[in-house]
């Protein structure tokens, strides 16, 4: 909603300073970072700072402190300087007068109200505007409760400001009732100040000096003073139901015991070092030994013995590996689960591909991931009821969770449901990711990446209520053949993994589709396509779902099976490309086909277009067949991809024959895998076509069939959902 006084503030900064500060702002009456940046630059200009920036950093603070340590009606240097203050006040929601350049009683009252909201009215009494308060005025932090903020948390925030804002490196934190990165760091500064660390030494880092000092400051029943205030503040910031107090009584002891039990700490009901650590940083006391671990190294009998001697019971291992070359032992290795079971250990599976940024997460990608994880879990022999942890291994901002991660997990949930809910869903990631995915109902337990303490989703967030495993440190244990690097995890007991397994499914050749699976396969593919916007009736495209599925999967199953055996290529790869391409055929494609035929028959000129159920171009087909002949995949005489007669002859065979179109599709896939030229570069060769391609290799072949660029990548992500469903039913057939 637009505010007229904010609009006037924006007009002022544009009119007076726009040409001097190198930026203007939209005059929309809405406060935002750009307006705050412009006002910050205007202040820097007035202070005589030559290199302007959006940051109210040390240079700005130092110059302001040196020139104007206390701004008021007598010391404000100019009308425009005062207008900067007044404009910032309105952007912050405080009365700043008429933006008339006069530091009058309304401005003074507004500054006093601001300092009271910040909690620094005792530290900075009166109506003077102090440098650190000015810094707080020129950011987007709120000093009143917003978005259902907690009054208890706001009380802690105001106390911290009022007690420590006069220290060199402590800057006024928001008082909005929400924990955050800045608030969490301010707690560490506060602890360091109470430990007696000097300005310049205190740094807000949970380092050796801070840890050593905290070990001497256990609080318990009968304790009182600032240390108890800090401790209760830390409890409140971790959403524990306690009162902010400087006295440690019986009720606080009970709440501490409950927190310790929740966090799998020894229950002492005292604020000892381990409890302090778990309250202040996500990883807590990293010397703790957990009953769980995860890693990228095969569990051998010697390593299993090491883990047992370390008190570890539960082992997290990866279902797949996105790469065929790096970390070769990352995925579960043949015989490994039996070794785990034979040694009395248990395993919980993790599914992770290449999702290291928000763009890798979406509803279609989640659908593909869900089915891929189910397929892999079945291959390895995980029994029904196992919980699979799907990884979000990047610093996801809250906006990323909303826009990408939650739709992704809805896709996972739908895929697992379509499979009959044989497996449960867990989430691996930072605290905020785990909490929000769980609250949305998409997962039933969390594997928390607390070791990444600097992640935005960990800093200032409490441990998720449904946590099962808490990853706190990487360490190497054992010696010799038993040595192994692990991520040490605390286990809550919510999930105990699996201690016995079904026989693994070998990577055997595909067979004809089992007669009973085709209908279910068609239903699942159709349901997936509907979920990403392709109606069963075809919508604006030529063919309905049933017709495309029947043509590309059922009618030519004999041929596709034979091609699979001949080229060591999974049937699902052929079925997916053919289905996807035919599903996209529209009237415009059919018109282009007729135009190509007409042009050649009347002028002898070949007009290129994609044709057939695999929508292949003449040039691509000739090049793929020539490549296949050169590699021994096919026999025959190469043809000329620049000759109109050869091009039309190839194109017409694809147009006329579905069987030849499928054979050509295979040739293109083989060329894709071998590293065909694509635009101005050659694709990187993959491993030769094989039955055990990784998800990444499958993705690359599918993507290369379409081309390169953002659209090809996006569409390949959607095709992967089709592939995983096709593979599910092909796998059922070849193992029945």
C-alpha cells in the first residue's frame, strides 16, 4: 500500500541527490531497500564521503560519529541533512514532521519513540539521534512486532540492544519478535562481552575462547544475573516456553530438562556447556559422539567394526550418484547393505542428485526425484516402510523454499503416493527447509544439516520438531583398513533405518513388458503429464495421451526390446523420447510436414522440418546414422547431409515408418552419448551406452536429443519424470 509521505521522501532524494549519488528510486510510496540505499548514499554525500555505496559501513559510521555524535535541533548541519532524517523516519513508520528540514518537536518525539522500540532509550536517553540509531534507521529492520512476532523474543531483542549497543561491534538488531542471523550473532557477541572480551577481540564467532569461557559459566537453580538472562534469552530464541528472567528457578530447570531431552543431550536440567552450545550454534558441541553417521565411502567389514566401536548404529548411505566418475563409492555398493546387516548396523537411505541451487528444484523435478528414489531403493533392496531422505544441499533462502523447495517436495510426495506409498519421505537440509517442508506435510522426519552453521536456513532457526538425525561435524575414525571419514550425526530415535534388506535387483537386460503392467504404466504417465500441464485429451496438440502411449510403448514393444538388447540401451530411454516428442506434435508440425513433401515434389528442394514420432530432422538423422555406421552400431553406406535428395529420402523414411523413426531415435541417442556437435561446441562424451547409466547420464542423453540451452534443460527435467515412471514398469517386467 502506498504511503504519501514515503512518496514525498522518494521524490526528495531523487530531486536533491539523484545526480550526485548515482541512482534514483521509483516514487511509488512503498519503502524498500532501494529507497534506503538512496538515503544512505545521500547521507554519505553530506558527510563528504567520496566513494558512495549502498552500505552503511564502518566508514559511514566513523564519519558520522566524528562529525555528529548527537544530532538534534541545534546540531543538525543543514535543512537537507534534516530532510534525510525525516525521510528515513517515514520510511521506517515514524512521524518525521513535514520533511521540511526542521528538527522540530515531532521529529524529536519520533526519534524518542524509535529508541524506545529499539530498547536503547536507557542507553541513549532523550531525543538526540545517535550514530548507531541512525544506522538502524537506514535499513529494513523492524523495531516493532511484525508477522505475528513473539513478544518474548522481542523482549530479548530489546534487552540485547539496551545492554550492548554501546560496544564497538554490536549494532542495533531488529526488535520484530523473530529470531534471525543478526539476532543469533548478537547473542554470541553478548556472551563474549560477558566473558570480558575486549572490543576488537569479540567477533560473534563460536570459537575456542568462547567455548572455553562458557564451560565456566554453568547456570542452575539458584543462579541469577546477566548469565541467566542470556541463557533464558537463548532458550526463548530457540522457541522454548520459558520466561525471560535473570533468576534460575524450578520451572526453568524443568524447561531446560525438556530441551535437553528433545535435543538428545544428557538431561541435567542445568545450563551446562553442551546446552549453551546447542542453544547458540546449530552444530552445538562438536565433541559429542552420535549414534549415527553418513558418508560417501563404502562400508566394509573393517569399517563396520570401526563404526560399531565408535557407538554408531545408524548409517546414512546414498541411493545414487549424479556423477559416474567422482566419488565412486558415494552410492551404495554391491554387497554393502548385507555387510551393514551382518554387523548389526542399520541403514537409512539418502537421495541426492545435482540440486545445489534453487533452480534445480521444482514440481516436475520432484516428481522425477520421487520415482527415481523409489526405483533405486527397490534396486538396492530397501523394504517397504523405509524412509528416504531427499536432499536440499544448498543455502536455501526462505523465498527459495517457498518458490522452489516446497513445490519440489509436493512433486516427491505425489510420485511416492502414485507408487502406493511403499516408502516414507524425509528431508535433508538446513533447519528452515526441514521445518517448512514438514509443516507443509510433505515429509515425516528431518535429517538436519546443522554442520553448515553459516547457512541462512540454520542461523537463527531452531531445531525442527521432527528431527531424526542432526549432522554436526565431519571426522575420520579408525585406522588402517578400518579408517573412514564420516559426518557424525546425533540420532533422536525418530527413525532407526533398516537392519535387514531384500535381495538387490541386478542391472539385467530389459524384457518385453509384462502383460499386466501396461495399463498401470499408461495411467501413471498420464497422471504425471496432467500434473505438469498436459491434459489427457491432448489439449491443443494432435494426439491424446492413450494414442501416444499405445504408439510409442505398446505397439512397438518387440522392436524397442530388440533395440534395447542390440544397443545396451534402457527401453525407458527410447520410450521417453518417443512419447515426449509425439505428445508435442501439433497442427503446425503436420503443416510443416506437408510443406516439406509439397516443396520436394514440385521443385526438388528439401525444406527441413522435424518429423515422425521421434520428431527428428533430416540432417540430424543422416548425421546420426553416419556416426552409427562409423562406430559399428549400424551397417550401410553413409549419405550426404548437404544433399537435398539424401536429406528428403531420410526424412521421408522417418515420416512413413514408425519403426524406422524409433531406430533413428536410437542412433541419435548413441550419437548424443558419444558427444555429438551441438551448436558451436561438441558435447562432452559420456560413458558408452549401458544399462547402469546414472540419473545425470540419462538426463544428458534426454537433454541432448532436444538440443542445448535453457529450454532444453528445463524440458529434460520434465522428461525425467516420464523416464522414471517408464523405468519403474520396465524394471517390474524384467524382474518378474
